[in-house]
C-alpha cells in the first residue's frame, strides 16, 4: 500500500471509494491524456466522471481563468453584479429553449437538483415528486430521497414523498417482450395509474435523467419523456430534466439529452466548467421567481468559475462538439456492438460520447460486478481509463472529452475490445 493511500484511508471516509486494486494518483494532463505519479500515461475515456468535457490544459479555458485571476478578484458573492454570471446566464437561457427562462448558479449537480426541487415544491405547495427507477440525482438529503438506486441511498428518511416510475427497465420480465411503442404505452398507463391512486391531488414535479449516469447510461426509449410530459401538462406538473451528465451536446443527437421535448426546468453542472466548480438551474421565469423568501449563493456565479464556464461553452459551440460527439460515438459503438457475442457481455448501449458495456456471469447470465472490475483493471493496464456503474455495479461506462479525435476514438475502442476479450477468455472452463 502506497504512503499516500495509507494517509487517504486514515483521514477520508471509508465510503469514499477509489478505483483499482492499486489506486491512481494523476499528476498531469494534456489533451485527452493523463499521466500518473509513476509516469504512466492513459487515454481518458471517463473525463473525471463526465466533467472534463474539453480535456486537459485547454488554452482558451486556461487563459480565461488567468485573466480573471490577474484582476485580483477571485470571489465577490452574488450580492454584487457579476458580468461573467450574467453573460453565461444569457447564453444558457437562450440555449435552453425554455420560454422566459431565468438561471440560478450553484456549485454542483447535487445543489442544482436541490434548487430545482425547492422551486417546484414551493410553486406547487406539495412535497410529492415523481422520479425514475434506477436514477441518481445527488448525495444530499433531498437528492438521495429521489434517487432510485438502493446502492446510493444512505437513508430511508426523506423530506419528500416520492413515487417511482418505469423508464429504463425494458429488460424486466414484464416488459422484455414489448416493442418500444408498447413499452411507452405501458409506462404512460402506469403514470396515469400512479397519479390516480398513489398521489394526492397535487404533485410538485417529475425529475428524470435523459441518460441515467450512475445507472450505467441506461436510457428511456425515444419518445417516452415526451409522452410523460403530455400527461404531466394535463395537471400542470413541471418536468425537470437532470442534464448534469447529458448536457452541452454530449449525446450527439441534440444539445440537451432530453431531445426535442422542452422541459419546464433543466439542471446542469459537470462539463460546463471543464473541471471548475459550477452547476445551476435554468427554468421558466415564473418558477424561478416563485420563491417567497430571500436567497443567494455564496459561491454560485463565482468569477473564476464563470470565466472557465463561459470559455468552455464558447469552445463547445464554436467547434461544434455536438457534431463531433455524434460522429465519433457512432464509430465507437460500431466497434463495440459486436462484443455482445461474448458470453460475458450482456449489453452494449450508448448515444454520442456516452457509451456503456454491461457484464454478466457467463454461466448464469446474472449481472457481474466482479467481471466489470476485472475489465476496469485490464483497461488500465493497457493505458485506458474508464468508469463503472449500473444498478448492480456491473456496467463499464465511458464519456471521453468531446474534443476526442477519430484516431483516439478508434484507439480507445480497440483497447476496450482487447480488455473485454481478455477477461472473457479468462472465464472459460
């Protein structure tokens, strides 16, 4: 055990998990490559949990941050006018497609979702919230309450009354024989039944991830969230799209993961700052203005974070990284899809630069977290960093920087393929 690992375990909580049998200390980065403290270099296909959206040492972001630092102002608070905050809010409001949109900045996705829940419950005067099974929305008291994944729920106590809907459980026995249309119809019928039987007359909101991040990049079929919104609109229930992992064109087919459906609010974080701390909510003006008490965010709208976020968003738009995500994601998935022929691979899925491989025990077909861990170790040995998740912790999930090149996309797919085949071969009798 390394000296740093021993120190980590002495002062950090036991539930703060680390990847790998011998955890990595990353010391430098450039482009899509990272170097560890021992001098080993890796192609990054995880991006700091879908956060380093442009990669590392990006001149435009670095120079924007340096300009702000050189002004001498690192912090002022939202009690003062912040030019960078206003400029970024204007861009996001325009890009959201939400009518009369207003924006509030926070420090993280957890805080963003907490804020959205506060807006909705205040507006509707109720604590009832609809969420999806297999979802993850954050680590705080309120966001844990709406998380539909037992592995990330530390407490049954909740400030909210939550009802869970179907959306990404097509493999469940009740649904696996259905077509997409039949599944959507069944889910919508279930939503109507929940509203008629399980909830009181008023529901605060529904919140959903267009692609479930911690849930292993599981996705509702196209059209389901739009169909849900039609039902919600009948009762004036706001729809919140949790875009913490799916925003900024990462899914390739649209700028927001929710696609052509316009929600009442969007939450965002992670990639917007390319590693600098930023999160927020963009919502209908009446929702955002509806809080009856005072509010502020000490660090939300921080000048340094706003400089980084403005530069990052401008880079995404100026270089059309959404199109790059669509093109390169298709190349990677084309290479990975045939791997379902392996006895240990139960599924390959993805959209844009979000893709995942689910691992299963070849003898029983049951989800296998052990095999996923084995592939994680194999990819590291071969010079590729990937992530892990899923309801059963058996899914390898990947979200490389959106500046990825075609050569790097093919390289990463090849390394992953080799790692999967090596682990699969090792399970044979």
